[in-house]
C-alpha cells in the first residue's frame, strides 16, 4: 500500500513538473508579450533575432508560443469545468433521487449524446460559429457532460443510499442539503481526478479542431492553429511546428500523470468520507 502511495506521489510530482512549462507560458505569456504580433521577419527564417525562428507570416514563433497557450488551454479547461459543473449536477441529482422516474428523466436524454463523434460535433459548430472560442468550449463541454454525469452518478450511489444520508433525511434535512453537504463531498475526490484526465482529452479535441480549421481564426496564435499553418514547412523551419506541439504534449501527458497519481488518494478519501458522518450543521 505504501509503495503504491509513493508511486502515485511520484507520478503526481512528475505530472506537475511537466505542466509547469505550458501552464506558465499560458498564464504569463500574454502579460509579457505584445498583443499585436508583428510580421517583421522573413517567412520560415531561423535566427535574425528570433530564437525559434518565424512562421509563414514572418511572425516570431516564440511570441506565438507565449501568446497561444491562453486560448489552447483556456478553452479546454473552461469546457471541462463547465462539463463537470453540469454533468456533476445531473449525476448527483440522479443518484440522490428517490424516484426512478426522475433518475430516468435526468440521465436518458444526456446519454443520447454519448455516441456522437467529437469531431462531427466540432465540425457542425465550426461551420456555424467559426472563430468563436466560446462556441468551441460549449461543444467540447457538451461532449463531456454525459460521461461525467454517468461517472459521478455511479460514484454517488453508495453515499446517497448510505446510513449518513438516511440519518440526515430522518432528521428533516432537505434533499438539497443532503446532496451538497454529504453526497457532493463524498464524490469530490473522484470528480477532481476525473477532471484531470478529461482536461488532456479536451486539449486534444480543441487542438484538433483548430488544426482542421474548424476553430479559431487562421491567423490566431493558438498552438493548434500555428501547428496547422506551419506543418508544410516542418523540415524547413521545424520549430514552428515542434515548439507548440511540445507544449501540447507536455500539458496532456502532465495532466494525465497528475490525475493518475491522485487517483489512489481520491479513492481513499472517498472511502473515508462515505464511511463516516459528515457534519451537515456547519
């Protein structure tokens, strides 16, 4: 058990280390670079005052990498946060419902979204609202809501039907109070670990949409857009492709390692929470 705990801790630490570079670039980059990226260099040039060279428009690749993370990671993280909020509310409400009919009414319509291919949904959204990051975020969130709802519903069933929840109901606590103060707290570690793994997939989906030209404007500094615009010059100016690709890889691998390292702790925390009374009168 201790060996598994230490292994999980190492994975989490390694994931956090990998996340440091892309997250720092996404947060700090827009603050230290000019919003208007000048096209003052030769296309696909190396050197000449450009540490990572230039892209097809003569823009500095380092500046593009520093400015592109805000959209590449921001859209994906916002989509996952929205999916967890909506899917979590649906899943917890369905688990705590005292009626099978209410459970079916909440979960069955959501499950209709499960078979939809992600790129098909992104394509439809991209055709109708091309260049709008909010539309892409909403599409990615909608794709993740069914899986989040099903997972959290399954994780919440034990807590919702356990002795602590029954005791709270017998003492006259409202359904909303039972749901938030006990059931929600019981599944919080599971939700956090799942969100960590889901962020990596969302980043990939957003990057794929931008790569296919279904997301942001083609001149956007977004990492996926930069990769798509420069892929034909991979052997001429490789940094125009490799630098943003490295950022995406570091983030997705780091997020998965961090979530994987936190999963054992989440399981133990959830088990402890389900096994003891939660003070609901605070």
